[in-house]
C-alpha cells in the first residue's frame, strides 16, 4: 500500500501507531491543508489474511481512539478494500459515514470510503484504467464558491418533488452547524452556512441546466423549456402519444402563468397596463450600445450610488447597546412566507427557505442575532447582482441605464426586520 500526494501539499507525515499485529495492512498519514488537519487511513483486509478479523478491528479502533483523544477539529478518512469485513463499528462507534453507494466488485461494495465530514466530499465509482476486477473510487472535495449564479441564458431547474424535499429536510435537521455556531468571524460564519447549504442541495435535490434563448417569450420558463426539450426528444423517437400528453401539460403550465401575469395587472396603473401591452406588440428589440462595457456601467453606478462614509464607532457602540433580539419563532414564520424571488450572490433560492423554514430557523436566527449584536454584516451582503435596464429605446450612455440590484435573500430579510423594529 502507498499514498501519492500532490506536490502542492507540503505538510504531511506518516503516522506511527502502536501495532498489535504486523500482518495488519493499515497505513496512516497526517496532512495539513488550508490550516486544517486530516488523518487518512489506507486499509486492506486480505481475503485470506494471516490475522483474524478481530485483530484488524482492534488495530483500527486503537488508531482511531488515539486520533480522537489527541486531535480536535480534524477530518478523519478511512478508505480501502475491506472485502467481507463487518465495518459497522466505524459508523456506530466513531460516527463515520460510508460514502460509497455503488457496486465496486462483482455484486458487492468491497471498497469503501468512510469520512467524519461526509458533506464535504462527493464520491463516485467508475471503471479503473488498471487491469483489475475492482472499480476505482474518486472522492472530490466540494469547491463551492459563494458565486454560483448561472449566466443569463442558463437556468437551473430543480426537482422539488416531496421525496427530494423530505430528504433535504432530514439532512438539515441532522446537521450540527458547529462550523457556524463556533465561528467568531461574521464572514467565515456566513460562508460556512452557505457552503453547507449548497452542498446539501447538490446531494438531495436533482437539478438540470436548461438554456433560454434571447427571443423566447416571457411564458417560456426554465420548466417549460425543459419540458419542450423532452417533448422534442419523444417526437424524434416516434413516441407521439407521450409527446402529445406532455404538450397538454405544457399548455396548462403556460395558461396558468399567463393568467397569473394578467391578473396582477388589474390593480396596476394605466401606465403599467400600457407598458404590458407594448411588450406584447412591439416589433423591435431593445438596443444596447456596443461601446458601453460592463466596467463602464459598474464605475458609473458605483459613483452615483456612493454616499457619505458612516462613522463605524457610532455603529459599533450602538450595536453594543442594542437589545434587539430576534426569536426563532419569528424567523420561522418569515422564512415560511418568503415569496418567489431572485437569489442573490450566494445563490440560495427562495424555495429553500420556504420549504425548509423549520429546519433553518435556528441557524438563521443565530446568524441574524450575531450580525445585529456585533454591528457587522457579511461582505457578501454588500455585493449585489446588478442588471442594467435601458430607460430609453436606444441608450447612448451610462446615464440611460437604470440599475436593478439583487442582494441575498437573508440580507433583505434582515433589512425588513430592522426597519420594522426601529
């Protein structure tokens, strides 16, 4: 057995634990990556070993006990070929999670990957390039940046069926959120919160990417586009009956969307009514000048939107005396009533807060109370997705555009709560 380590990792060493039987094939290394310690074990339980299964289990338990006693806040990974060994003690006795769910040899899962932080890794099984009957296991870390917003022509369609939502709620309910509660830096606290949610969403909620054309009408939503693509595939395969059933479903969705949009206009002003009519019958597209770049618009909007710099000492002293404390029950009711709206720079959708309000109420309450008490907000709340909307038909300069800014949903919730309490 051996480890291959990338040359970008400089801090690693082999761990020498007391050995009860020299025939036991367990190799440990300690790696420090991004200031976090990792203990990784490579195990091989032979089909016909010279030692007993109890010897192997005893050695592995002794190694894990030594790690747990001497190292705090570390990530433990135990992987290898366990053959027919009963590995349930790793899950029940040490809280490790087996992340391999596909067959790795014949009709069994012999090669396993146990981890103390299962939400940080995505484990896949595929055919090995070596000549072996075993399949290869690839465990990749979730590199989830805060910016997960797709481009304007790409949209995510999430499968929000009840079974997927229940799975997500189960994992959220069992999540400890220690990386949020124990952190004292507001930016790192919120970053850990966002990354955990994005990882759980990617594991529990299937999503598909669809492309929306620039000339698609407003009633062609990402869901409608996905169903249209599916109908086209069915017709190409000669399944016309199934395609017709799907077409009827698409018509119902479009009719419902159109009726909702028109019903909202009944209470609007005459100006907005004519604006809606013009968008239906206008035969020209909006003109966008080629000499105006995104950097020019960004500099212009930043210049006209910047006010006087606030006195931070006054803010911090006021926050220290602030007795505004938000209750968990109040936050749950707000999250439950979140309307459909665009997500901000953190890419957390509105349906996540609405459908998982009970599970997220506690950690969201902690985040908001911490921010108000400390007098600080995460940097990501100061970042908005700005869409320039032309004020005139043919804009000639930056002043002819109106900025529409979208901030994270939790930022808007916090602003609304403070405005109501003050």
